[in-house]
C-alpha cells in the first residue's frame, strides 16, 4: 500500500470578470472551484494507475467535506486529523485582458496538540504501508523542521518519498529519504545558486544525496526529468504535447514513481513512469490528475538515456 500525507490542503477559486475594479462592484462571468493539495493529487494518481493507496493528513471542519467527497468518488480510503475553521481558499481573478490577480489565504493556526496528532496518525498508518509520500506545504505557524518530525514518524520498514521545497526539503532529507522530487526552481532555491549546465544540475542533485536522500528525481518541465542515485544518472525527455495545465504535473510524477519504488523497479523505470504521468497530467483538461489511457499512450513513446 502507498500512503500519502498532506497537511496543507487548499481550495483554488478561479473567477473571471470583465474588469477587476477595485472599490467597485464586480460581476462574475465564470467561477470554478478546484481542490488543491499535493497529497490528494498523488493519491488520485496512484489510484488511477491501479495502485493500493490510502491518504491522511490535516483537514478542516467547515469545508473539508468537499475533499471527502472527491476521495470517495475516486474510491480512495482516508483518515484525517480535523482542525477547526476552513480549508484556506486561494482566489485567482482573471479579467478580459487575461490579467491575473491572485489573493492567497493564510489559513488557520494549528495547535501543538494537532501537530502531535498528525505525527501519531502517520506513525500508525505507515506501519501498514510499503511507501509513504510526504508532500506539500505547511500551515501557518508550523516551522520547516516539522518535515523532519514527519519523516521520523514514518515506520522504519516503509520507503519514504518527499516532495517539498526549501528548508522543508532539507529538513526531510536530513533524516534519510528514499526519493526526493524537486523541480529545477526548487533545486536552485535549495542550493542557493543558478544551474547553467548539466554539470551544475548533477552537482545540485548530489548535494541532496549528500544530505541524506538515496535518489533524486529532478523535474525539468517540458524537458522531462533526470534521476540519479549518485552512481547512475539518467534522463528521460518528454514528448511535445499541448499543455492544458501544469497544475498537478509534479504530483502525477510522484504517484507513478511511488508505484515503481513499491515494485522495486530500476532507476530507469522510475524515471520513465514519472515522466509519462507528469506529461499525461499536463495534457488533461479540467483535472489535476491524469487518465490511465493517456499515461499508457505517453509511456510507450518515451526513452531513457544515461548521462
């Protein structure tokens, strides 16, 4: 079983207006609400690939039912630690000039008791999982070092995947993880320098290996991804596709990688499956995950080369 853990769910509300007039009444032309949260997306991706998955983390009393309904629709079992208040809502206002204005919610404070409850939940559920995925941000008031606590709470016999950025990623890999998945921007932010060459890229990945990661799966966007364990380095280029949305592409990559890791697959297969799922996600309209048929189609076209 693959367990996904996320403690920073959100609702993305996209609002289209003719013009956004500050201080005046604005009339909505179209409105779309989508559920956000990396752990949710990873769980859906695993399920659509035929994997056995369970999800947990933090949820909120007032509107958390929307996430429950989405998980039930996908047939994904879940257990949450419930907190007072609402899932944070991020608003994206788009006017007729395609000008985007974003207003992001800060979310609710999380007590130390709730933080301990989450760790206890991870400790209990990961004892029955083969792979545990820790992904996403942290609620307001929780320090990046909490990611280290999450990793330490995962059962010793469970493989660990982390998809987080900045100090959260460093805190996690310092406790030893089996795979970490940054994108290029996150890697540059983490190591504190720009990456201008293949040598720079591999050197940055090696820094994460030196800090405690066993494998680094580096997303390169349209260029596919690279995977390394410090001994072997591989690249898989994506195919040229129409990009409908990049939302959830990294989560699709993590979902496929988790299944391959659970099956003790080679670096090449982890990479190929991850790129296939990420590519299939950006081709999908109106969803933050992919369809299995699209994944299979892309997977059959991909090739992995050693670098």
